[in-house]
C-alpha cells in the first residue's frame, strides 16, 4: 500500500509540476519550438528546474543499496546511439512541433476534457501500438533473412 | 514574456524533478512517461500495477489542476484537429522507436548524462523546432 501511495504521489506531483510550469498550455511549448523574435523560453526553465533538482536527489538516492520499496534500481544502461534512437526521436520531434503535445502534458491535459487532448492521447496510443506491430514485422523479416542465408540453396 | 511565468516554469520544473526522484527512490524506476505508458501495451506479469498507479496519479494531478480553476490548460491555438491527430501518431510511434520522450530522455536521461538521451534530446528538439518554425513561416496554410 505504501508502495502504491508513493507511486501515485509521484505521478500526481509530476502532473502538478507540468501544470504549474505552463507545459499543459500547448502554446507555451509551440512558442518554445518556434524560433522567431516571439520565442518563449519557459520550457528551458522547466528543464533547468527539473534537472537541477533531480541531479541532486538522484546522486543521494543511488547511494542506497536498493529503492525503498523494491529490490533493484532499473536504470537504462545502453550507450549505443543507433538509427532507431535517432529516427524515433526525429519522428517524435516532428509530432511535438506539429501538435504542441508530448506524452506527459497530453495525458495530464485529459482532465481539461479538450477535444485536442483527447484526440492527441488517442492517436498517440494508436501510434505506439503501430510501432509495436512494425517492430514485430521487422524482427520477423530479419529472422527470416537469417534463416534463408543459413541454409544452403538447394534449388540451383 | 512575464518574468513571473519563468519563475513558475522553474518551480514547476523542480516539482517534476522531485516527482522523478520520488519514483526512483520508492521503486527504482525512471519517470519516462512514454515508457510507462508503452509498457502497458505489451503487459508482463507484475509490471502492470505500478504503471497504472503512476498514470492514475498523473490523471488525478490533472483533475486537481482543473479543480483549482487556474487556466493552466490550453490546446494549441493555431493547430487544426487534423494536425493534432497526425501529431499524436508521430509522437506515439516515435517515442516507442526512440525509447523515450521529453521526460525519460530530456529530464531523467540528461540528469544521468546518458549519451543516448543527449542524442535523442538534441534530435527531437531540432526536428520539433524545425517543424514549428516552418509552420509559423507558412501560417495561414492548411495546418
């Protein structure tokens, strides 16, 4: 119960942070991404605030052997910069600049009941599922390719 | 730009950093929204409840913000619903392919000085700025 209360609180505070910082106003985000004389720097301040606090606490937390309510820290360890990372991030950026929403503010904005937020989160989930299917298709093709080359070609 | 808005932006950002730290402290997880949501789409045992709990927290945080009556929510003024729909598809596909979004790569990854997150953040900031700036340039068109 304590575990779930702390996870819930983390989500709750995260949402408050997005709202207070102005990030649930899509025009603030679009204003940051639109490089004109009207440039809106607020997203940069949000990043500085978030990274500043997290940087200090992150180091303190990782001095522990394990998290308070679990056995291990699950922190990504990959270091390779591959085509998927860059292509995926590029596509995400295009969508971000087009709609002014990224996943967090999109989900929090559902509470406003705005058609834009509902539509964004709905299509975002469709996009996520679509990538899952695309990924399956690609890995199946790759496996097929390995299978074909491993067998000698008896037809010729 | 009102200086007060920049103070609020920094304070709100600090809350986001605090929330990410809280999740790491309690269950050792990275507060990447796209990863938390995406993990629900191919659920594995014992991995579902914490994700749903976090998302409920996000949603209830949104409800709390709405109840205060403060005007924190706004849909983009100059984007059609068609643009939003295409944007959602691109964001959903892209964040899964690139393993993260503004929170996972931008906040948590940059804090860890992850090379992957730095590359991802530079990329989505660049394509995001390019897209928004081009749209601004052609404003009044079909978008």
